[in-house]
């Protein structure tokens, strides 16, 4: 028995020789070309995944940048609507100043009209007055007690409003300045 003799070998090559197939091995692609092909497939897959990753990363960066730009624009122009609603108030005040011979009655009428314009502008921008009624319960979230006075009403209630407060979208812009009744 010779180790190099294809007729005496066991395994697939020997079986092929016994069947008369001249000693050619019938093994699947397991040679160097198959390994190179598998390596090429892996490299191609790696390149494909790397490209997909880079595209996803770029898309995320673009989305983040666009969001930052939108936030910057929102901050920059947030006051635009409010300022626009105040322009008629300014126009009204300038018109009052432009008339030097206005009577006190005309000036008072103009001031009332201007106040209505201002109230309308504040209302459109969700600015709401805090003006508690006398004897209403003191609310430390919306009222600021300036003094405590003896009064003929329930303790810890509003006696008088010294200055109105304001809310903007349910957030206290300025608390109402009030005097509060003393507890007995």
C-alpha cells in the first residue's frame, strides 16, 4: 500500500478512484478560491453595513441640526406675535400725542380706547388678570400679601387689592399685591 496511490486511499477521493473516476476529488468548494470568495463576501457585507451606518449617522446629525435651528428660530421669533398685537396700542398713543389741542375729555376717551386695545392684545396672548374679589381666600401662588390688617371678615382672606397680578398661560407673571385679614 502506497500512501500516494489514489486506489488505496480511503475517503471521498478513494471512493472516486474505485468507481473509475481517475482520482479527481469531488469535495465541495473548500479550496483557497472558496476562502477568498467568502472573504470577499464578508468585506462586501462589511462595506454595505458601514455605508448604512454612516448614512444613518448623517441622517441623525441632520435631524438634530434641523431641530436646533427650529428651536433657535422659535426663541428668536417667540415674541413676534405679542409685539405685533401691541403695535396698535403704540399707534393709538402716538395719535394722542400728535393732537396738541385735544380736550381733557378727548384725551380720556383716547386713553380708554387705548386701554381696550391693550387688554385685547394681552387677552390674545393669553395674559390674564389676577384681581381677587374682597373676602376671597388668599392664594399664596397667585397673591403676595403686603400687609396683614384686622378686618371684620374671615381670617386669611383678601381685604384689598393694591396692584393687579397677571398670569400668562397659567403661569404667574406677577402676583397680585394684596392686604390680608388677620387671624383672630
